[in-house]
């Protein structure tokens, strides 16, 4: 699995909202920024479902690659009116460009299917650095526990900053083998429009989110759960278990 993809999986439980239109770098004190991040996570942990399209720019060794696709986070409610249970849910990423790929995390296993290569890689989710993505969305880990929160770095950019939003910088509290830092761009209601990630080799991965839909999927739908977990493997696909 490529380094940018590992970083992507590490961070993508944080997501998303389409942008507005003048960018400002926050000068808020650290405590206020931390409180904002706590509210941000609470917003996402209360979601039953989240759908969005994304565009991706990855820069490595001076070269920039573009990608795009769509994704779904789904967490069925225990019962009507009850709090959403922590730690259960499904994360599915469907890459359309540059290579068709599907990534599924069901909380137990992380599956990466690449039809072009006729290859399915299955790993225990608990053994992946990336499982923090799933954990953040399902509420089993806290952003303020995993990251130092600070004002944004004005020079930490890949493309022009989005307009009408503020930024915050997150740095892992403990050294992480893949991720060096993340910068988030948030709009006024604490939804994320863009995130930018950097690894220890200087590679940058930027994601911008559009067509975001909150809580539009039905609760506790067995057919929906089955469709989110389903992979239509091409004949001759090799399955590799790690």
C-alpha cells in the first residue's frame, strides 16, 4: 500500500463540507482551538451517515497526481432515539481516478481491492496505522488525545487556500510512522472543507470535499449494510491476507 494512501486512511474519518467563499488564519488561543476541535469531533460522532465526493492532489518528489471518487461512512443506530453505539460502523472509499479502487473498513478488517491488478488485500483493522480514521468516526478515540492542536501554518499549502474558512493544525502527540501533520480548513459550522496531510518525507496529500450529505441513509438497514460491504471481485482475483 502506498505511503500517501496510508496517510489518507489514517486521517479520513474527519470529513467534510463544500466551501464558501476570504480565507483567514486563526489567531485563537490554544485552549479555544482545542475546544473547537472537541466540538468538531462531537459533530461527526453524532452522525449516523455521511456521504461525499472528493478530489485528491498528491505531491511526491515534486510531481503532482490527481484523483477523485466518493465515500460513505455509515453507523447504524442501536434503536430509534437511542445514542449511537461507539465503535461500530462501516467506512467505504470508492476511488474512480487515477485507478479504480475500493477500500472498506468494517472495524475488524480493512480491505483494499484493485480490479486492474485483480488483487484484494485484507488486513486486520486493529493492526493498521490507518484504523484511527475509523476510530475517530465511530468515537473510540478522541482527536484531542491523538493530536496537538495549534494555529495553522501559513506556508503549509499545496494549492490556493479555500475562501471563507479558517484553518487549524493538528500534529500527532506521539510519533507516527506515516503522518507528520494535518491542516484542516473549517467553515463556520465546524464542518471540514479541506484537509492537507504531510508525511515524514515531505509528501503532501490534499483532499477537498463536495456534495456532502449528512444522515441521509436509513438506519439499521441490512440491505444497505450488505451493499456497503460487498465487493464484486473479477474472476481470477488474488486475495492476500496480511
